[in-house]
């Protein structure tokens, strides 16, 4: 079934400017959610791109402006390593953000990368069901999901030609990634698409070609899993730098109808 997604391309000159836009968008989305529902549930990604944003959120004006006591923080995906490992998405966020802001530890829901991947993903699914008070086959609705994109077109831990691309029934699961000879714990794409706000943070020349293929090339979710991200509300935001956006139809920003 073909869908049309209204894509907003917000292009900034460099990585520092993307991080500032991402922090401002994070803060505004959290405040809106708290105003509307009394709390904000956010799922963040790992990798290098969000690091600058984490550091900014731990500083003024965001440190004072954010309602930290109303924020519930989840992860989109995690590497199968202990929290102290430099590869740990949770570990990086703890060092750059969590150790510096008054976010209650009881509202930080990390994926247990140190456990067996199957067990860790089942525990995370149970935790989400419990904290979202889900019944039956209900899908959790995050207020904000932040994603990155790998230069191979993966997002979350939905890598090309992996079983995770076909996973639609579970909220979180363990995805085997042969190309990295590892397992990853990840949210499924239907859960990401159910979020009220989905944003990609993408920067650098290494992403120029893949981003253009994802948004303007033929539909091929096996090769470009980022094409699975079609939020149910029909809207998708990209916070980009000029290098990443260089081969897009509107390299300086704008909106486009993404049909596929
Ligand atoms: C992870 C991420 C992953 C990331 C992309 C982009 O755990 O690695 O969640 O999906 O967003 O790999 O990573 P960079 O920001 O480092 O390019």
C-alpha cells in the first residue's frame, strides 16, 4: 500500500547547529506533551549524532527550561554490552546528560544490554507494557522518537537484510546483525511509526548518498530500512546539515511529499 508522508527538511549549516535545533525541538515537544498529558515519553537513539544534543540539554537554557520531573526516557535501541562499555548507548547518555540533569532515575528506562539479547528484549517489552499500562495488543504511543540513519540506510537497529525488517508483532525484540556479527535490542518499526512525533537527526557527507536514496529512490526496505519509517500521522521531520542534504530535491530545506 502506497503512503504519502509530509516530510519537513530542516537544514542547518553544520553539526553544532543541528544539535541546537534538535535540543530546541526536544524541549518544545516535551513541554507540549506535558501540557497536553501531564508527562512526556521520549525514545532516543545512540550513535555519534545525538551526543552534542545531549550535552546541550544538560546546559542552560535547557537545564532550567525542561520539566525533567515529567520526562520518561526510553531507548530506541541498544548494543549488547554492559552500561559501562563505551559502545553502550545508555552509558553515553548517562555521561553526557543523565548525570547532569534532575531526571528521576525511576523515569529512565534503559535496555539491559548486558543480558542475553532475547531476555533483555522481552524484559524491555514487558517494561513498556507496564509503564504505558498497555492492554492486549495495544501499541505504545511515544510523544517523541528520535532516530539516526547509518550510511547503510539502517535506523534504530533495523539493519539491511535482517529479520528485524519483517518484525511487526513485538514492541521490542533482539535483531541479529550478521554484518556486524552481533545482536542488537531494538524497538520495532510499527512502534516507531505510532509515535506522535518522529525526527531523524542526520549529519555529514557520509550520509549524503544514502539519504537521497532513502527519500528519492525506489522503495526497497530490505536494502534501506529507513524507508520503513512512515509515521501514522503522516508527518516526518529531518534535522540535517548541508552536507547530508546536498543531494536532496531541496538541499537548503523545505517540505516534500514522500510517496512510497
Ligand atoms: C545505534 C543507533 C543507530 C544510529 C545510526 C547512526 O545504536 O547505533 O541507534 O541507529 O542512529 O547508526 O549513527 P551515527 O549517528 O553515529 O551516524
